[in-house]
């Protein structure tokens, strides 16, 4: 079978391939190879500047050429590395050999070629590459996609700040709110989760086979290898890696920051699952209508249907993302003694986990942009729920010391259909000041929204 999107095993590379365009160059195997080449080049150039008599500083032309290997890394380069790997059966060694192969006809680089991968264990290259992948995926793809959702929700919170809406607690009618305030609740939660994701430090180590600079010191025992490694890790790209230095590790970076990052993304996703289900319910109640597209079909047999498929897709893909993210966060920080290989194959699924999250954000944004508020349905629901005014009435009765106000309203309203006339008849017989009585008589379910509008506009 010839590979195509329709024959892909993963829907991210099949049905949803076009939605992964921004993420694929960063989190694919080619993206992984690209970052490995970047790390090897950065380490090599830094070694030339370390002051060793055996490795003089590279000329400007050599530096420019080396950086071009990173800048211009292509799919063909990735295929060439894979071809080398068929012989080495070791992916990192294949990258080292590929870099050295690019030194042909360049005497300056050929003379120094054994400083490629000097004193490095494979995990010095891998953990830094994974860190670079995650940093770019987070900053260039995931956060912008999440920001677009937050921005749209904030627009909705402001636009619908004054639109009264019936609340439902335990599925039953409850004190009214506004549409904007309910959206604002999600904005605040999501913005906080977003900041947590953005502020997590992406760590990397360059300290050898078991984290002690053993090989490094065997070559130059008086050199400050820890300071050198820190400089390579923390110097901004392209000459460094622009990451945060991890000073303590076994062979692998501990992956605690990864667990923290994946848990943070999962937390944001959980908030959006909550919202997706709520919107689904509001569409079901008729509070929102959905814009229709010509030719679109909602059911194979029921022509009238306009299904909330974008929110359903979002919920499903958020769940897929979280299942993977939670496994990653639970598994990756655990390694037998100084190293086992169980993390390696799991780490190759980071892009899948992030991909499902990004796909969900895209679906959610599409769904939000299709929504149209159904003012008539929202108003009718409020006008059919006068029982919700039992709360303010009994609260005012409490203020003025009337006998058992809660119990009176419970007996009057519980399980009985309420109308404007019934509620206002009850109010008219209350022994409270006339001004307070009139204030209650003027109250409607639509006007009983507290600070909802102000809170929504403030967000």
C-alpha cells in the first residue's frame, strides 16, 4: 500500500493532517533529527571557543557553514540520516556521522571532526533536542492556539455580559446569571492555566553518561565543564540552546519539568472539556444556534439536524490528549537506576499528545465562531422560571425578621408551577416596608443577576 493520508494509522497524520501543518516540522522525527543536529553543532562551536590548544576557534566562514546545516536542514537530510542509521542501528550515532560527512572538502572542519559529539552521551543530545522541540511546540503552536480560544471567549464574555440567563444547579432551575459571566468564568480559569504552561522552565543537561562529567574530565581535568555546559545550554540560539540548565541528573534528564508541563496542559484541557460539555448543553437547550454551511449534513436520515460536532470533536480530542499527557507525566520521571530505555519510545509520542490538544483547540474555536445567541429561547426560559425569585424574597424577609421565611417559601414554591402573578401575590402580603416591597415586585428573573454583568465586563 502506498502511504497517503487516507492510509495513515494515526488520524493526526490522516484525517486531520492539514491541521497539523504547524506542529509537524517541530514534533515529527524529522523535527527531532533537526534539533539533534542543532545541538551537535552548538556543542562543537562552543568547544572551539573553550580555549583548548588542540581545538582552535573556528573561522567565521566555518561557523556560518555549520549554522547553515541547522538553518537549511531538509527532509532529504533527514532521509540521509535514516540511511546511515540502517548501518549503525543507533539514531544518535547516525546524526554524528551525518554531521561529520558534511565536513568533506573542508580541511578546517575535517581536522577537528573528532570534536563532534565530544564527551557526549546520546542523552546529552536527546534531552536537549526534546527540550528544544517542546519549547518551540509550546511557544509557536500550542500557546497561540490556546490564546485564540481565550481571546474569542473573552469577546463573548464582554459581548454577552448583560444577557440574562437561567442557571441550572443539579440540572434544576437556579439563580439567574448572564451568558457573559458564565463565559468569563472559563476565561479566568483558562488564562491562569495558560500562564502556568507558559512559565514552566524547559530544562536540559549536558553532563555525560551518568551526570558527573566523567569523560569530560578525563580529557581536561582542570577545565570547568559544568560552567561550560551551563553556558551552552543557556546561551540563546543559534550559538547556544536558549534553555534552562539542569545541574543534577543520572544519564537522562529527570523529566520532572516535562511532567509539570504535561500536567499543566492537561489542566487547561480539563477546563475546556468542562466548557465543551456546557456549550453542548446550551446548544441542546436552544440558548445558542449554530451557523449552517451550504452542503453540510447533520444526519444521514434527519435533515433538520445541525449537530454541535465541533464541541464534540473538541471534547473527544481533549480526552485523547489528556490520556497521553497523563501517561507521559506519570511514566517519564521514573527510570531504573542510572538509565533504562522505557522513556525513549514514550517520548516519541509527545507530538501526538500535543497534536490532539492543538486539534481540539482548533475545533473549539471553529465551534465558538459558529455560535449565535438565541435571545428568544433564553428569555422564554427565564420567564418560565419565576420560582428562582424565592431566594431573594426569603432573603429580604430574613432582613426584616419575618417568621420562618425560608420555610414559608419552601412550602409555597417547592414542586409547584410558579407564575409572575403567584410570586407577586405572595410579595404583596408581606409585612415589610413599602419601598422594599416595591423593589421585590419590580424584580424579574431576568433582572435578578447580581454582579454578573460587571464581573463579565471586568474579565
